[in-house]
C-alpha cells in the first residue's frame, strides 16, 4: 500500500504542525487521522491531499510518501515500528523520535532532533541534519539505543549526544560536541568536527577529518589502520574516567 | 518616612537590608543599596496610562480596554507566546502559567537567554549548591568563573565573599582566597588572589583538564590548555583540594559561551570531583531579581522551569524548540504577551522582525525598547516599590519583597488576574 500525502499550501504557514499520527501502522486502518497546528486540531485531509494505492494488512507493506513544504512538519514517524516513510523534501523537528523499526528516508534536510532516542530501524537523510541528530532528550541519560542513522550531508552540533548503542554515520562535517556523553554505540564522521566525544564513557567515535579543539583529556594510544585509513587512536574521556575509543585522522588542540 | 529592611528588586542578590526614604509619594533617598539598586528605587519617567497603537500614534485607553484587548488577542491565537516573567513577583508568574495553560500557549521566561543552559546541566547531573549564608560563613575559597560581580552583582563580594565576615573564619579577608576565571581581565580579576585567563571558547577544555588533574592524571594534559599553562592548572587544582570549603559562582561567561550547558555540566562534575577531597559547591549568578522565581513557579506548576509549550494541552519542554528566541526567529507564534522583561533590548534582529508582525501586549511600568513593538502597553506597579510579592534569591531562598510606597498602579498580578478572568469566561469556565 502506498499512501501519498501532498501538503496543501497553508494560510498560517509558520505555525508548526505536529503530525505524530503519520506512521505507517496508522494507515492500515484508513486515513481518518488528525494533526495539530499550534493549539488547533485539524483533520489530515485539511492539511494534505491524500491518495492511497493498493492495500495492506501488514505494516511492512505500507509506504507513506510525503511531498510539498514539509519542513515545518514535526514528529513524523514518531514511535514508528515498521514500514517506510519517504519524504521528498525537507522535514521538521523530531522526525523518527523513538522509532524501533522500519525505514525513514528524507531526501532534503532534516531539522533538529532527527531520530531522537531511536531504538531501532533506519533513518537516511540525503541532505543536512540540524542539531541534536540521533541524540537524547533534555536531561536524559540515554540517547539512541539502537538502529542506524546515516546523513549524507552535514550534521549540526551535539550529534549523537548520549548515544548508548546503534550506529550514526555522517558523510560531511559535523558541528561541535559530536558524540558528547557517549557511552556506547558507534559514531562515524567522514569530515571534520569539533570537540568530539566530550565526556565519553564508552563506545567508538571515528573522525576521518580533523578533530578541531580536541579535548586535552584523551590519552593517545597509537595508530591503527581502518578501512584503508591511518587513524590516531585515543582513549578517554579520562576526565570522566571513560574508557571509550576515539579515532581521528588529525587533531588540533585549543592550546 | 523611612522604610527599613526593604528588598532591592534589581539583581539576583535580592539584598534585604535596604533603607528607603519616601517623601510625597516618591523615593528620595536610598541607603545600603549599590548604584544599580539605588537607580532602580529612584526610577522615574513611568508611563501613566495604558496605550494602544493607532496607526503611527499612541492613543491612551482605559485599563479595562487594554485588558480586554490582551485577553482577546490570546484567545484568538493558535500559538501565543507568554514571555518575560523575571521582573515580576511569583504570584503574577502563577497567573501567567494558568493563562498559558488555558489558551494552550507557550510560556517562557528570560532564563532561556541567560541561565537556561545552567538548568539543562543541572537536569543532567544535579546541583551541589548551598545558600549564600553558608558560603559567607564557611567558604575559604571562592571561584568566580565567567562572572564579573563588581559590575553585575555589586554587593555579592561585600555581603558574601571577598569583603564579608565569616562565622567560621577567623580573619575572613585574609583566610578567604578568591580565584577569577575569565577570558579578559575584569575588575573582579583585579581583586582576586589568582586570575586564570582562558582563550575564548576554551572553558570546557580547562574544566576537563582540571577534573583530570584533580584525579591525579596530570601527565595526559598538554603543556597549555586554552591559553592556561599546565602549571597554573595544577596550582588551581591544589588550591581547590586544600580548601576547607570551596564555592564556585559562574556567570554568563560560562553559560552562554560555546558549549553552553556542557560547560556547566563540566563545572558541576569538577565540583563533584573536588567533593571527593573536600567540600565544594557551585551556584549560578542569577541576573534579574526574580528569574530564579520564574523557574521555581514554572517547575512546581508544570514540571519544567522554562520554555513550556501547552499547545497540546499538556506541558512539553524542549529548549531550542519551545523557547522564545527560537520560536520568534522561526516565526512560530502568532501573538505575544510580554511581562516584566524587555526582549527588544536583547533579542536578535530576526526575532524582533517577527515581533513587529504579530500583535504584542506588554505589561511594564516604563516605556522601553519593546514598547516600539507593542500594540498595547499596560503600566503596572513596580514589585518591591509600589507592589509586594515573593521573589527568589539566586540561591533559591524565597524573600518577600516589600511595598515602600503606595500608588494607583495595579500590580502585575492584579492586571493578569483580570485578563485571566475574562479568558475563563470566554472559555465558559
Ligand atoms: S547587589 Fe543587586 S540586589 Fe543588592 S543592592 Fe545591588 S542591585 Fe540591588
């Protein structure tokens, strides 16, 4: 079953729309769903032109395709547990919060908190991801606990904050404090980033570019060969009695 | 008439030993307050009546008309923002939270642009703090990190630290050491025993290095960290470990610089590390006199200290998303009520552009930068001068501010209650 949702041009276009009802499972029972624009509840068909092709009785057979200006659409795919969501443009904050299975593919950029506290499944972002991609929630001890997030563009600050398990791969640069408080899982940044793995306890963080503002509390172990690259291995964050692994191609202290 | 033990409604020190002389309904002299406090008590040029924007002009309107305008504005909005609150008393803040919940709006206070990151850090790792009185009487080491009390909290030094007597210190002035950590040599740095000058953006690295040194892992630390030599870091770590009671006070120089809440988390974790060796505490130098109160009131009423979004009927909190600067910059609200603050004086241009496009009502005794963005402004009594109410000092101690003179102005709480009553009627409650 393929559900196509084309966003209608909105009058109050800047008020964000919260659309946690857009998860493949919900469409097994039809399209009588609602979303919220600010404090107003709206029917799904007030916001989207909806078309449904075919039918399905398993979530794995449901694909939801979103198009139009979806950059202010929040919480799409929250608690998703199977199926596929394809977003042809950009997507608003909290896409794929808490998802446990299935695939979300974003062809444009993703706003903050993409895949927040994700437990499983796959998120692919073809554009850039803003701050807090694959991170935890305010004050939370555990961020991502499983699954994979792959960003083909750049990522903002606090990428994979508090990651406990799972894999995050960014093909471009990442911002400040990538992998802060990480205590498990794997983070790979193909480009540069600053202050990676701050306060890490455990897990592995790879930076194939330069680690700017490298923290002084990582102990150099030696060099390793990884996927044809020579990387410098550190362990830390010793300030936090951490025993994590940080691998960087190059690094610069703020000295 | 002389009013003794008045409370200064300016900064987070909330000094409660002020003497105010009142004559002919005006404050004519102030004793014990610093210059900032004195100016606040003597403040003049208050707005007389509520005003309504009428084309390019202002028109005076009655308080009832102004209150009706505000209530209708909030009821019509799909995502109203209720912002400010640090410059008013707790009782008014309570009404604000009820209003936000009733109209399903977003309520945020000025901590989102000052110590909000400190609160985020506290939510991550807790807050080993204490009252100012404990520091005054016991601390033999005080660290000011990214704060300059001589400028911003002038009596902090004389009432609680550098120049204060201490019950458990024989000769407080001699026995109490002061360390100042900052990116520039401030006036406070001049009176410190040790000044640590950090390169901008380097606080986090220095805090991490200190944590490692306190654990005895000095050999891993490079020769300099963000412009600070390893020798100085070791000296500072030793000063801290050998203190009987240490207190860290941090300001916006730590909270609002690169890394924000992670800086504060790192500072708290340094304090926890030091507490394995001696007694150490840490607290924020809160700015506005009742910004701490706005966090208290919001927390006990909603579970969250600032940036609370009631759009969906329940409280949702996510600084960076539900905080005023972010909402305004992204044009995500369609009306604003401003109480007890002046966002136009501090907010980025993008935020002000949106403020100029939506209806705005402000409660403030004085014309200020935000007045230019208002559709309606309602002058109110000044808490601590012609209104009384509860405020929270920077260490979380609630202090009842006193009314030192009477006026015809209504307090923030009274005006907000009128609005809330109209809104309840409209909602059939
Ligand atoms: S230190 Fe602060 S509270 Fe005390 S008198 Fe000065 S401005 Fe007022």
